[in-house]
């Protein structure tokens, strides 16, 4: 025999991968409630659903074209059985572009569609930053006019209000990439050779809300040092060009109409055809939304909006929540963006070899759900826990009777379950009902069965009364919130008790 002791097998450690989360019943129901409201708005605008798979060939994802042996920078990738790289989708837009191109001859243009689903980012996770999260997109493919972009902005505003976000707590901010491109051309940053510097300038502009004009000016020129001493290198613009960029940001922040922007900025950027074209498109959007009753308190033209540096080609828009929340440091901050999008006329064209205009937006479901919880608009689901049919006897005949009661309740549309644990300890059944939040318990022992009756215990009312009764005698005399009814009246009595509980909830609040 060996002297060595046999090692015990290592117990597998239960651990969740970083950047992923388990979702509770409450979170799932809150998400479903929110998605249903968003879907209702999209359907009202004439959009239809479509679903694409979680995996796409990696070269279809656009910004993550494989340029190395393992193309998993930013995406989760693997090879299939013929050595082709596939990746979990990074967003819902690139898969739609592939779907449209592959089914182009069978699709009726303009193609109005929406999709909800999970997307995946192979990036370092952090607070509020996950590797898997849900998006809800709406897109129109095959509509070249900016009236489509105007309608998308109106639909975003209607979605915010359908979710219970009051007017004044959100704004849809709209810009045009042509305006931004025109500004960059005017300060000498046109051409492919300046692509890197253009990107740095746009990123600096995108920090306007966070750092203000002074901070952006530093990022556009020599650089900016934050309170911790960390230094961000600037874009290297001369002060005159940086001032021109800041003029555009300042003009937009003042909330003036597009005609006012033209008056303030035309002298400096009059020679840029793209700038002029972009402002004209913004003016048309502004006129359409205002004619439809969407004033600047809901949809606002704002040249500081910078989105989708990789593929947006025209109008861009962002849904921003304007109320304050407390961050992890205890500071009051504006909640910020919960979704956005814009025109991407080149994305479908990659597959087609011909122009295919498209525009759309994406809502970050998880982030928006956090916002709604802050506003108290979620977590009040009307879903109640099941009525519990308790078990007093364990023989087959008794179990059949208890199951029959349970099925009768279910057939009447009443959520119900029969206790499936150790039935011999009846106290554990009521503890289970309490922890589960069951509104009612059904009890039938031998005496009740002989008389053809059941006891129905109102657990919600019983919990309330238990705080008002002072001794056991009073408790026994009151027979707290418990009634005895004929078996044939079980379903109707349970229904009436549930309705009474619902009325109490409505009155409370």
C-alpha cells in the first residue's frame, strides 16, 4: 500500500467571469417592462423587428477588420471548422448592414427595423463598464433625406417620455458630421495625412461637457493636466485654430437656432462647402421637428455633439438625461447620455459596391435602466409572487388533491405553486411563503378534507395585523386573516383576496 494519502479532489470554485453579471428576476422584469415600452413606440412609428445572430464573420464588423493572426482586439473571436474567423457582435449596426446586403433583393426599401439584444466588448471591465450588455436599435435603410434623421430624433424624444422621463429631464442633441468635417478642413486638417490629428481634435471637442471651453482649448493646443497631475497631450493646434473650434462649441452651447449659428460662424467657415451643407441639413431638421411640435426643450441643435468617429457621415444625435445623480465618489453629476446614433451611408455600401443610405440609433438598455431606477420609474412591477398550496400529507392521494388545487388556480390565470420541499415540517412551509413573498397560502389537513373545505390564509394582511396584536389569546381569537371556505369556492375566494390586496397597493401608492 502506498504511504501517500490520497488527495481529496479539489472543489470547483464558483466564480463569475469579470465584466459579466447574473441578472435577478427583478432586473429581468424591469428590463422587459422597459423594452416593451420602447418597442411600443417603435411599432407606432411603423418599424418592424428583425433578429441577427450573436456571431458574425469578423471582417463584417467594420472597424475590427482582422489585421493580425488573431483578430480579437476589442472583440471575442474564434475560428470555425473551415478556419474562418468569427466574432461575437460588437454592436447591432454592423450585423444589420450585413443582413441588408445579403438580402437586398428581398427587402422593401426604405427598410424600417428594430432589434434588441446583447453585444460583447473584449475590453477591460470597470465600474459600470461590462463586457456584455444589451442594446435596443432602430434603423432606416434606403432613405437618403435628412427628414428621416429628424423623425429618428422625434422617436427618441417620444421614447424617453414613454419611459416616464419628464420633459426637462432629457434632451435630444443633434449635430452633423459635415459641420465638424468642415471645421477641420477650414483649419487645415483635411486629407488622409491628417487623420490622426483630426481624431485627437474630435476627442477634445467631445470633452466639452466635462471640461468646458478652457479645458477643451488646452486639449486642442498644448495639453491638459488634471487634478491628480495626469497630463493629456494636446492636439497641437495653434491658438487661432483652437479658438475657431471653441467658437463652434460655444455657439452650440448657447442654444441659438441654426440661422443664428450661420450668422455667428459663416465668416470664419464660409469657404467650407461641407460646413455650409451640414448647417443647411441641420436647419432642415430643426424646421421639421419644430413644425411637428418638438421645440428646443426636447430636440436641440448642438455642434458640440461628437459621435461615431469611425463611420457616421451626416447628422448625429444623442439622447442625454439632464438630471443630477450621485456618483461613486458622492459627487453630484449629470447622468448624461443613454443612447444615440446618426447617419452611416457607407456601412452597407461596403458589401454592395453602390451607395446605400442608412440612419439609426441605439439605446443602452442597462444604462437607461439605471437612470429609470434613479427616477423611481422601475421596480414597481405588478408581478406578484405565487399563491402557495401547502402540503399536510405525503401520500399519493393527498398529493394529487393538492396538485389539483394548484392546477385549478393556474387554469384561472392565478400564479400558483405547490410546496415541493420537506412537507413534514409545516412551519418551514410558512417560512418559505414569507421569504418568497407569497400573498396567500392554501391549507388543507385531514379535518378540512373530511369537511370538504380549505383554509385560505391572507399572508399580506396577516403580516400587517401581527404588528397590532399583543398576545397569543388575542391572536387565536382573531384567527388572523384566515378564512375557511368550501373547496368549490377556492378559486373565486383567492381571486377576491388578490383583488383586495391589489386595491390596497394602489391606495398606498
